[in-house]
C-alpha cells in the first residue's frame, strides 16, 4: 500500500478515536462510541499489515502473539470485578508504557526498518522523539506498577517519603534531559540503555510519596503520560493515528487530573510532591475524643428512612471496599416501595479513580438518572429528610467550609449536615484519609451506625 | 523553501490536543471511568509500531533482538486493546435509564 494511502487511512482511524471519546458525552451514545474506537483500531492494524507487506512466517507469529495477548486481555476484561477497576486501569497503563519502551528500543536497534537512518547514524529528530517516547513510556510503566501495587493493597497506601526526595527527583529529571542530549551527540547504545533505566527509576520515585486517597490524581496523570509516550513514538514512526491518539489521551488524562485536584482543592504540584496527611494525623484527632456521639442501630435507621419523604445517599470508597453497592440497591428498592424519593450524590473524588462510584452503582443496576454530581445536588440536602453516608468521610466534612486552619479548608464538600438527619455508616470514629476529625459525627442530627457498610445496609433491608 | 514534514505532524499533534481538550470536557463525569479505560485501549494503537518492529528485516531471520522487542510489544498492546475495549463495553452495558 502506498505511503500516502496508508497515511490517509491512519487519519480515518484517528478520527474514529475522536468519535469514540465524543460518544462518552452521554450514556446513550457511549456504546456506539466504543464501536467507533474498535473500528479505528482494526483499520489501523490492517493498514499496517498491508503497508509492511510482509506476509511470511513473521506474519503468522504476529497473529499468534496478537491472539495470545488478546485472549489474556479478554479474559481479564470479563473476570475483573468492578470494584477492581482502578487497579485494572493502572495495570493497563503500565502495559502501554512498556510497549512504548519496547517499540522505541526496537527502533533504536534497527532504524532501517522504520526509515530512520542507520545504526549509529539515526536522524537527529527521530532520536529525540524515540528517546522521549522511551523515557515517558518507562516512567509510565514503573509508576503504574507502583500505583497498581498500592491500589491492590500489595504495597501500603501510605506515602513513602525520605529526606532529599525532591532533590533526587529533580537531579534524575535533569539527568534524563542531559542523557537525551548526549545520546544525540554520541548515538551510543550505552547511553540509550542508561536513559531507559533511569526513567524506570524516576517512575518509581515519582509515585511512592503519593498516598492512597490521591490515587485518582495519580491514575489520571499516568493516563496522560501514556498518551504522551504514544505521541512520542507516533512522531518517530511518522504515524498520524498514533500522534492524534497520543494527543487525545494526553489531554484527556491531564483534564481528569485537573478535575480531581479541583475536587480536593489542591494544586497538582501539591499532590505530586506528596506526603499529605502524614503530618496532620497526630495533632488533629486528640481534642474531640470526649465529645458525645449518638449511636444507632439498623432498626433506628430503617424507621427514619421509611418515614422520610426524600433520602440522599452519599457513597464513598468504603462502599467499594465493603462491596456494599448491591445491598444498597436493595435498600433503595425497599424504600422506593414505601414511596420515598431516593437519589445519589457523588463527590468528584469519591473512590480511587474518576467516576469510580458511578460504575459501581451502574453495576448494581442503579439507573444513571438517579445519580447526581456534587454541583447538581448540593442544594437539595437542605430539603432532604435523611442523608445516608456510606463509606464516605472527608468529602462530607463541614470543617472544609468553616475552619481555615483545616488542611481540607476550601475543598468542595457535600452539604450533608443540612439535611434533617444524617445516618453515617462507619466502622469506628477514626478520622478519614486526611487525618481530620469529621465534625459531622458530633452533630445533633447525626446518628452514627457503627458497622461494616454492607452488613449494616443488609440489616436495614431486613428491618424495612 | 520547503516546509519540513515534521511541522505538519506537529500541527496535527497540536490541533489534536485542542480537539481532545474540548471533547473530553464534554464527557459526562459519570462516564469518567469508561473514559479512562477507552483511552487506554486506543493508546494501544502503538501496536502499529510493534507490528512494524516485529516484521522488520528479512523473513529468514525473524527473531533478531529488534523483532523480539516487537513481538513482546505486540502481546502487551494486544492485552490492552482487547482488555480495554471489552471492559469498556462491559461497563457501558451497565449504564441504564430508569424503567418507566
């Protein structure tokens, strides 16, 4: 296939990818969007086979490896529980990163195959592009692995910090830039390997200081990196589909990181430099220990909600951990039978990745038009009888509005305390991730339900 | 003077960033998780590079180091393509409207 014709088809697949993202503007069009994405991918792959035009033994092997990878991917996609989506996405990011590194290595080892010059004499621009692709890919890979381990619970979610951390990162970052420069001058393969190794190291160092609840930002950021890595490789291969996709994914991840940071009222750098919560914990949780709390059981909760006319449910990460979404749906069904109006309020950073709660509720067959974002529903708390907080904590803390000393001051929170009564399902009075005591526990209109989120919800269903 | 083709690719890149910016802002927040999984799947179009790498060179010796890296990249990208699109599809199937 001629280079011009294939470039044209790559453009088409790039456009199909844009349409795939466009489809996600509403759930109705989203499924069609996904088919556009699949079509774009198939076109890109067929065009590549035709333009390489090598249908010998190698082609058979390519198909075999394609099927092996595909089978693994399909198996994972069908088996993965929805609560594990954050670690799945982190895992997938690491694969994109590593694939980018491998392609860059291959291009470096055999530049002729990609029309990039010859070994030891690779074009300057290509060399810069492939080393950038390799470096960003490597950072994406090792960073995503760390994020995966933290989300999976294999590694503690606590931030790992040490003295001089930022200086070391800065030094390594400058080293990468220097190595790229030196690589262009010398074309030495040793430099190339050093560059890749250091980039792997930077990925690890970049993610270890970031705590578990900041994972929404981390995942979005790595999403963005995987896009930039793909774009870097796209420039090397002079491939429009890759360049377009890289730019799309890169900006998508960047926007998501921005939305997540805004949801926590923190700057991007504040999150990336890490270590939040580690220092505040000791000072804040002491003073409030003596305050009285009202303690309730499932029957009280069932009675309150049955007699309410409207209930708003506030889910958080705790619901995902307890796998309580199905029990919650049963509870809501029972309430609706009693003529109670129920809606769900989702904070932007509830859960461990953007949109995490929405997927879990969708899995439990909650219709998406009962689920509302913070801005849409926040005024409704004042008119609602019962707010049922399940597995959320910091995102409901009224301190964020009242106490300028608090580390979460200024963070947008759900105005849960404005509802007539608050049911707060929690295992203990321990502070949330930010290490701040939640004022809501001690309010007169709050009834604490000390139990596992799933068990408590099931008990409420029974007493309804 | 002729314009370097690099400039054209750079133009496509920058324009795509803008397209991405506006398209992604229009994505409804409730679909942010599928957005991440589908961007994951489409960024695996890097498989294009992997295929070229794997098939490079003469067909008698298809297991040179550069080909091997290509084959490895094909496996990784294929996991992502199939896994990414299928898991997105699975999630999107779950988003339903209220039964009236």
